[in-house]
């Protein structure tokens, strides 16, 4: 079955450490996205990529980095520069044509202690 | 500037009654709208969508209405069931080449047994 996989489900890191969240899709989707969800904040866009080897900053990119070396993979690195990294992170992929909807992964809960 | 607004953060309804979730938008270039449903600690799942050339789309218990002149859409759930209790996100797509969606902050629906 095609889908999008985020790993791990839960992640704990010490303050000051970089951490990379994995996102893999086998839907052959061109576009991929990273969102962060905090209570009462909805879904806030971190980074997105419309095509391999290209990506753009979203609304809250500071303290994060991404790469898109393969169509299937869009890893997100949370760096030590991110001031409030504890959050629920969601990855999504999209077929750029109709029907336009995103397919979301099941999320990664990152806790920094 | 929030282009997709879900002004009511929460809604509580009795099982069997109608749930009406509202969404307003400001960008007249939006041409496609989607609703997503999200349970805690899971990724959002697609619920229903509507093109700007229509004013209504129905799928089982779910109906989305679009009023372009008012820049307003609503999701009706009839009859509401306890399993419908979740966060509902409204999203919109611009007519431009970039098919990135813009999300509202979400509405938490609670259906009381």
C-alpha cells in the first residue's frame, strides 16, 4: 500500500542537540511539506519542497533545515537554534495536480529536555 | 495575515444533531477548498473538498457549502456521532502554479453521547 511514513513516533533529545526527523513516501508525489502543531496554533508550515533538490522556507523556518535529495524522502533537522523545539511534527506529501489534497504522516512527537 | 480563518476554536453538539463548522477566507484567488479531520497524536486525514465552481458537495453524512460572494464555507455533519469528535481543519488552494494549501487553525468538535 502506498503511504507516507514518519519515524520515530516519539523522540526525546537533550537541549542543544540537533535531531533529524524522517519522512518517506511511496506515493510518487512531487511535493512534500513539514508542519508543526502546537496547542491552539493550528498547523504552521516549516519548509516545503515542490521538486527534488529544491525547497522553500515556510512561515516558521528559523532553527530548522531540510534536504530533498530523493523524491521519496524529505528529512527535517531541528537544530539547536530552534528556541522551542518541543512540538508535534507532521510531514505531508501532495500530488500537485487534481485532487490537490495532502496525505499526512502519523506525526513525530519531539520532546526536548 | 491569516488568509483562512476558523474563528470558533471549539464546538460541542449532542449526538444525533447537526454539527456546523465554519470557515472564512480572505484571498479571492482561492479556487479549491478542503476539510481535514485530526485525532490527537495522529496526522490529519482528508474528509471532503469542493471546487470554487460549485456551491455544495456531499459525501454521506458530510456536506460542504461554499458561498463565494461571502468568502465563507461550512462543513455540515448530520447526524453527528461521538467518533466525529476531533479537530477539523479548513484548507484552501490558490489558483497559482504553486499548489500549496493554506490551513486554518482548526475547530475542536466534541459530540456528546
